[in-house]
């Protein structure tokens, strides 16, 4: 197991947020965590990232207990995490401060290309669209060559067309880089499109209700019977009838 | 972003209009002033021509330039000292919430006290020296700088800090590479406001313990022979120089905003 959540519980004051969460994540796996808002899924990710300490249980990565943030595992926010005072280049190279100049330049160029921002090296975030800022953030995370990526509703602020494009971009990058990905979302469709497995959480206090294997090969056909079956299974598990 | 329509139809911002309009206003005010002095037949209040003559005679004796130089030196000394003291204090208070809780009430209590009220204290502490007015200017600009730096640091989006820590920055590196650039725009605004206050306090500060400067000019001209032409000349110089300095700082602000 790359990442192991062992009986993780969390409380903020008197409010129980997470109860006895136990799940392992394989190396190179794409795991989505879905659940109603406020169910503690972001908290779970923050615990794994080392930004919060659980009140009980532990998270281990490569057998080591997580106690603090670490460059080997990078957290990606919605695109608001990019630094407005740095250019695209500056942002992507942000975590590479202890690298020699020349190597850093090459690494930055490599990831600018990977996320398709060629020609925008000197642009500032305010000159970029939401989707482009999100690419900058993903590239900034990948540039330090982490082995785990935590993505906390990364596409939540994007319009639906950009969101679809970003999902296939992310899958392409994930296939190229083979990182372990933990992806939190409240969008069930998104989880079925992306994940190897989907962890479905209950409303607060968050517990794991069910883990669903998404046994559809990429690229996924969003109108296939299996896709719709799995999607409806998760909708049902969260207690939503798939009707408007 | 300004809309392109404004640009193409009536370009009020970038044409000579920008300079001509205020000149017209000034001319009208000067005319009213001159006529009012004439009509009222006052012997005390000077006409614009008398003030212009007073400025000319001051600059002939090169007294004007020495006074401007002395005033600027005092304001900058007090103001720079306030920056050097205020920004670190503001940073610390913004960073450590308990420290802010401990010190902030004191600062909020000292802030509304006019620098004029500090004059007797300044004289006791610094005697009859240049340090007394510098101290008053320092005090006047210190509090707005502390408050701007503190609020700036407090309002750094937590995501920036989290990202910085995630990439392995130490607290010191975090301060330099994340907090400082994140708060810069807000601090610059605070610095401009503080400078405005420092300049306003100049006259009060130069009422004590010095025998040069634009503030001194006003006080001295009034006390020694009611030379109101010199009083108004001093007022005008303070206004004009204040305007120039404010414009300069705004330029810096815009430049930083762009980069």
C-alpha cells in the first residue's frame, strides 16, 4: 500500500467530522473520494497531506506516519492557489528553489510543455483563464516530482466545458507521470470518469459507506451501460435518486 | 480595465485636458482671491501677487531651498524610522495572533492621540533638538504603518501559506517568498497614507525646537511681525510639495501593481 488510512477519526471541537476511516491506496492508483458537502472529505485529504492531525488513527505513506507536509506529496487547490506575484514560470519553478539554475529551467520548461502552456511562460496569473491557472497549479505540483498528489475539488470553480477538458488533461498527465492520486470531489460523474476506485462517504460524521471499483478502461465512454450503471450505483449509495 | 469606448470617444485621461483643467480651476481661484483681497481692502491678508513676491524673495535668499530641504529631511527621517520599526512590528502582530491581542488595544488607544499632544513629551525626551520634530513625525506615521502591515499579513490567503509549507519552506523562507510579496500591495497603500499624515504633521512638529523648515517659516512669520505673505507662501509650498510627493508614491504603487 502506498497510502494507508488506519482508523482515522477527526473532531473539530464538539463536532465529529470523520469516524473510523480505513482505506488503502495502491501505488499509481487514481482514487476519488465523493460525498455530500461537509462530510469531511477535504479534512481527510488535509490529514493525509500533513496539514491536520487526526484525533485518532493515523495515515502512513510508504510505511511512514504522516506528521507534517512534505514535498513528496503535493496538495493542489482550486486555481486560487497560484501566486499572483509570480509569472507562470515563477509559479511552476516555485518548489525547485534548491535546484541548480540550469536544471530548474529545464524542469520548468518540461512541465510548461506537459500542461500545454507554451508561450505563456512570462504571463501573470491575472492574464490567464481559470483553466490555465489550474494547469499552472498542477504543473507546479508535478515539477517537484512528488509521488502522491492530493487534489481538493480542483476543477470546482471552472465552467463545465473547461472542467471536461481538464479531466482528460489530468488523465493524460496521470498516465504519463504515474503518480498516486487522491482526488476529492462532490461531483459523482467526475469521480466515475476519472477514478480506478471511488470511495463513497456518508454525511457528517464522515464514514466510508462503500468503495466502488470502476472497471472501465480509459478512454471511458460516458454513454456506455457500465458507466451509467456505476454512476447510478453511487448516486443511490449517496441517497440521491437520479432525477430532476 | 477601462472600456475601449471611453478611449475612442472622449479621451479625458490622456489628453492635455488632464493638465489644462486643473490650471483653469487654479486660475479661477487665484482671481477670486485677488478680487476678494482688493474689495475687502484688508491690510493683513496678502494678495496672490504679494505671496508670489514673498516666494520669490525667499528663493532669492536661498532660504526657501534650505527650508524645503530641512523639512524634507525631517519628514523622511521620521517616516523611514516609522517604516523600519512599524513593518516588523506589524508583521509579528499579523503572524502571531496572541501578540496582536496583547498589543493591539494599546496601539488603538495611542493612535487617536494627536501628535500635537505629544509635543511637551517630545521636548522633555529630546530637548531642543532636531530629534523632537522627527519623533513627532515618526509617531504620526508609525501607527498606520503597523496597522497596514498587520492587516496585510492577517489577510494572506491561507492557501498560499499551505502551498508554501507543502513545498518545504521554513518559516523564514515563507515570510520572504510568500508573505512579503502577498502583502506588498496592501503595505504600499498603508505607506502612502502614512506619508500623507507625516507631511501634514510637519507644521506642528516644526513649531517646537527648530529654527528652519516650512513649518517654522509659517510660525516664525506669524510671530515675528505678522508677515502673512510668508505664512501663505509657506502653506502653498507645503501643499505643492505634498502633491508632488503623493503623485510620486502613487507612481511607485502603480508600478508595483503592474509587476
